[in-house]
């Protein structure tokens, strides 16, 4: 869900080819090159898809099989128009014959289901011709997934498909096994057309289009400018700007790599110029940008799937996500502050900072986002309706700015960008539906449950650790949306059966699916930041993992005590949790950074980390012990620092 354009590098910095960085680390950027009239035609097709999706979502009352197959047919058509078979330099206005054939076959397979949906639903069995059509549809979807999403999720789906055909069925006939598998995966709502694609077509498409329009109002530049005005002058200002701006952009965007490149093109050179090491500068931007996927109100595409999966209103889910997201960004912000203090770094000069007063006159740019939050929380209409109203308001606010006014040309560009942004999400959801369908039909979920329970020995902390490993390993090659779909079908139910509240279990797998963008060896967001900073990629990934420590700690806390998600708690407990958690995150960040008021000794770091962890975990006893540990280290540092000052040492 890449919503924001790449920013230009300041003139004082060496020029950088941001397109090459995006194409290297973001598969969505490896698209076919269209120019002239063909570009206009393709843009019109993509825009038509956006308009179609909006109209169907808001007004159509079609049966699900017709609505979803039409949606997927459109995805197959535009997907092959946009994504070539191979990465690298593309010939302009060229589409090979085999791509045209695949595009027509994939589109035709889903349209066949659309036309014959009523008969197929009525008849439990499918004909040999329909089996062949289903196989063609699945294979064309797999090839489009390879182009737009990547191979890892296909390897997972392929391995499970082989298992389903060879060992996962009691039917002795291979023909019957193939028929049954195709029926479940292609012609039922347990495979491709299951919950992920359903949610994608109903909700996610609207928010991607909303983001495309919001981008053209200039809000991304406004976020960076307002962040500069607010925190740029403080110690280590550029790094703090990166955190604040990424948190703001995260409210409407869910792409780690796109956010890293977009904001990092501005913030990373500034961080290096003010004294941050290249690896730290890149890691700070990557950690902050990755956190965009957990930042309400949109939280990336997977959040919509979570609301549908657990049967919770999206507005309630957003509220529960607030405190964990704040803790995450607080941890990153505190760490970059302590790094700046330790290295003696200063902020930006007054001449380099934008003036706050003129920026405040542009706060009308936030109106679409504020209205969206209000409508999601209070309206009796659907969240798709809220997004549609927000799109109209975004068009309205653009009229007040000549530079970013949405003209007919920009209207077409926004609709086309929204249509193109849907391809990878829809394809990932479709393949994730295949994976979840096979797991459900073959009983693999039950086998996985027995395996984890046996390994964990009924110890919930061990089960959480094993689930974390599964999420991180799977997330190294699988997009967040697909990762969540798979883990929600496998590991989340296991955690629920072991006593973890449902919402906490799903948040747990959601969080650890995201941190794969930061953790080695894949760490795409960290590597993208390293490319901009010209830093060592592996060192950047390790540093970003340290900066994002909140994403590793917080999920365990709300899994073991869901009060952090506002489950079974009251207002006073919430206030206490907010205070203690923020102090605790400061303690953990200080301990990991090795700096509080001065450089810390090893035993001070251990005491501070333990105290911080106890404060983050809700509970009166843990809070008391945590305050005692962190407070004692603070008092000790104040006393020793005063003694050194008295002796003239510092």
C-alpha cells in the first residue's frame, strides 16, 4: 500500500536514484514501462478498475461469488498489464505474446465462474472442463504472484498443494483428489475467494484509493515539514523528525519500504550531516517507517482482515491498537534521543527549520484523515462509506492549494495509482486464501496445534516464542497481509485455545509478521534505508532490530496481560498502564543504548532493562519493583554525576 511519492533529495546532498532503490527492494516498483497513448490507455483501465471497485463496494448487491470473481478477473487483467515476467530494464510499450495469453486465460477463468456462478454454487460437483478452467485460473494467479509479490509465498502454497494432493486426502483416485482440491480452492469460498479477498474487495480497495488521493494533496510533505518545525531544533533533530513524520505517514500508509525511501530521502542525509552514523541513520528511518503498519487508524491492509476474522468492529480494533503503537514509536524516539545525547549531537539550525506559523495554515490537509477517524468511530455506515466520504473531502481540500489541486489529469492519476496499488494486495490475499484453504481442508491446523502444544508443554510463554519464530521466518519472504492470513489460520487459534484472548492472539501474530521487514537476513526496509545512507546493510538491519525492540516486547505483554489492549480494564487502570508503560519503555531503551544521564555501567544497564520490562508488564507488584529499579539507577547516576561535577571531572 505505497501511498506516498518519493521525495527529492535536498540540493546539499549527493543526488540519488531513488527509483533504483525502490525497484531493488520493493517488488511493486518493478512495473512495465508505458509511454504516450498506451500509457493513457493503461491509466484509464486502472482508473476504471478503481471506479468499478468504489461503485460495487458502495452500491452493488451481487452475490459474493459474482462480486469476488469479477474483482479477481479485473486483477488478473490489470496485473499482467502492469507487471512484466522479469525484473530489470523494460522495453517501452512492449508486452510479449505470452503475457497477453496469460492475461486472457487468467481473466477468462474467473469470468467463467462469474457467468456460471449460480449453477456452480447449486451443483456441488464440477465438470472436467470446469476442473481445467480452475487449474488455469490457479496457475495464472500463481504466476502473477511470482511477478508482483515474490516466490517465497508460492513455495509455501506449492508445498501445501503437493501435500494436499498426495497425503492430505483419503480418496485413492488422483483424479478425484485434483477435482476436490480445485473445487475447494477455486470454486468455493474456502480458497481464493475466502475472507482475505472478500475484505480486500470491500474495504482495503477503498483505503488504497483514499491514500492515493491524499498523497496528491501534499500531505506527505506537510508531515515532514511540521515534524521539522516541532522537533527539528532539539538534540538529534533529524532523527526525531524521521520518527514523528513516519508515525504521521503511518496513519495512512502501510508500506515499510515505500515509507523508508519516501521519508528517508530527506531525513537520512540530514541525520548523517548532523553526526549520526550511516547505519544508525538508516536504521532509525527503517524502524520508524515499519511502525507505520501498526499505527492507527489504517494500520496496513492486514488490520481490516483482523477485524473481519475476529468479528470485531474496526473502530474497536483501532482503539485497542493505540497504546501498543504509541509504545513502539516512543521506544524508537527515546533511543534516537539517547543516541544523540551520548554522541553530543545537535539539532538543526534556526535557518534550516521551517516556520511553524505558515505550516499551521495548512492543517486543513488533515481534514480528510480527521473526518475518516470520526466516521469510522461514530458512523453507523460501513467503513467503506467512511473512506468514500474522505476521498471526496480530500479532493475538496486540494482546491485550496494551487500546487496540489486535483485537476482532471491528477484525478485520473490518483484513480490509476489506487488501481495499481490494489494488485499486489489482492494477489497476496488470493494466494493466502489458497494456503489457508489447504490448511483447513487437510487438517494441518490440528496437526500444528498438537505439535506446538507438545513442544511447549502447555507453557504459554514457550508457545508464544514458537509462534513468534513462525511469524518472523514466514515474514521474511511473505507480505504482511499474507503472513497474517496464514498465521491467523494456524497459530492464532492455538494461542486462543491455550488461554490467550482472541484479540491479543491476533495482534501477536500481526506484530511479528511486520518485524520481518527489519530483522536479518531479509530486512527489506532496513536494506532500503542502508542503500540511501550508503551504509552496511547487515549492520543497519541489526541496529534497526534494536531500535524496534518495542515490537518484540509489547506483543508478549498484551498476550500475557491484555489490559494493554483495553480488555477487561477501567479508565484508571488505562491511565496507570500508559504512564508505567512509557516509563518502562524509556528504561528498556536506555539500557539497550547504554546511556541515561551518562554512559551506563553493565550492571546499571541490566537493572534498567529489567525494571523497564517490569513496568511495561501491567500489574501493581511489577510496577513497584520496576519503578524501584529504574528510579534507583536514576538516583545513582544523578549522585555520581554531581560528584564528578564537584570534582571538576565534567
